[in-house]
C-alpha cells in the first residue's frame, strides 16, 4: 500500500500506520476469498481492497469503492439482473447486484 495512503488512512482513523498496513493485508485476504473471479493485479481488486479497508477503519467517504467501468468485461448487466432476480434482491443498486454476482 502506498505510504501516502497509509499515512492518510492512519490520520483519518486515529490508528498507527502499522495497524493500517496490517488491516490492508487482512483486507486483501478478504477480497481474495470473497471475489475469486477478480484478478489480484487489477484496478478493480485494488479498489475493492481499499473499500474494504476503509470500511474496516470506519472511514466514510462519498466516492464508491468500485464503478461499472472497473468490472471485468465478462460481467454484463444481464448477469447482474439475473442474479438480482435469482437472489430476490430488493435493492436496485448496481454495487449490491455486482457484489451478489461476484459472491
């Protein structure tokens, strides 16, 4: 994790940089387990890790952790719609549907 991001997250969360680094590694493990179809070297993976880390640290920001442009090309809106129907998701949020699809 870039040191400037570590420092920023440490300040925002009132944690040490060492604690943030440790949680970053834990977030990577969580994302690898939860999203096995997302390549570890992709931008989408990194954004998911950072979003997970922010959640773990209680950092609340307006920007989403991942956008549709970050989704691998083999995922389509039809795939997301089918999962939404199959899992009877009530939320129309694309991120909720993407999470259900990748899960």
